[in-house]
């Protein structure tokens, strides 16, 4: 019976247009619930789901994102496949830690690019930073998405299944043209091995980690850090936040507004009361 439910779940997710990665994750996490209790989904009670989510959170100490996707998967299964009530009072969603993302300064980003000796790797990371891309968006870029006439990059079917355009930097275009002359990609902009597939996210993450170490960057930077840097550095350059929202592909301005907390522009103009106090003593 559980196999039947999982098959129905996969089919319903496909009909609703969920991404292949999300479908795989939802079905896998629903199956893990079954393996945990070893009984049919229909027999698993709300209290048992509550205990399972508590187990993942407290005992296993999994991250917010892992718990959240488990929550979403089980909610989808019970509401859409089993037609059961999902009681949000008994099954509350875990609150997300309000941590600010890591940000690199412009000089740190410049140092990062300067130490990258592999032209393909430089082109990938430079494109991600200069256009504010998610790693999945960079992976799925095709040569035809680079519009040098209008100096823009087309992002196809990004998060929320939406297309958008973002910036094509002049400096980035120069590197991309040099990269193309040397590597001659014919479909995917950044092909993997074999070349019929795009480069993997894991490879790009490893490239970032290795070169950040070479650049002497001690912050816990990831590839997604470059996307955060793109938005923060634009905000520091007085680019309108509505333009940044559009370039980032954010559905809500609230998501973009987090970068107000990351910009150093206003903070640098604020003087600490200690310095004010010491200055007044020196004047006296």
C-alpha cells in the first residue's frame, strides 16, 4: 500500500509541476517515515508524525532546511494523496534561525578571482557573482542564454518556474569569450563529464572552497555567498532595491530587504559613542 501511495505522490508532484529534485526528495523523505515506523501511511497517526519530526529535530539535530523539506513532503503526502487533515497546531513548522549570510568584501571577491588559474572555473564563479545566480541557474546555462547584444543573461525556468533576465558584465563577457575560444562548448555553457551533461554543483562548490583557501579567505564562504555579495554590493552602490529584486528573481521584496542588514555603507558613516567620548576628552 505504501508503494502505491508513493507512486501516486510522485505522479501528483509531476502533475503540479514540481522540479525533478523536489520530487525525488519528497518521495524519499516520505519513504523514510515508513521505514521509521514500518507500517502503512494510513496507520501512522498525527502524534507519530509529530514524534518523528521531533526526533529529526532534537535527536538527529538536522538542519532547518532538512526538517522543512521533510515537513513539506509529509504534508503533501497526507493532504494530497491520503486526503487526511494536517493539523498545524499539532504539527507546527520549525522556526528558521534568523542568521545573516556570510558576505565577502569587494576586495575579497577580487582576490578570489585573481588566484583562480583554471579559466573554466574562473568563468563559472565570475558569472555567478556578476549576475547574482543560484548555483542551479549557473549549471543550467546554455550558450544561447548569453545575450551579448543586449548585455544580459537569460535564466530559464528558475525557482518558481519563472524566466528572467539578469546582468551580463562587460568584464565577465571578456572572460566568457576567452573561455569559449579555449573550451568550445556547444550546448551547455559549462559542460561536465560527459559533456552531454552540465557541470555538477559539487564540482563548483569544491572549486570555490579550494580557491577561497588559496585567496586567504577565512570566512565560511560557499558558492551561494557570491549571490549574496552581488545583491549587497549593488545595494552599496545605491542601486534601487526593486531593480535588485528583479535581477535576483525574488518573488517578494521582503526576501531582498535582508541585504539592508548586510550592507556596510550606512554603518561605516556611524561613529561609535566610545569614539565620540574619547574625541571630546581630547578636545577638552
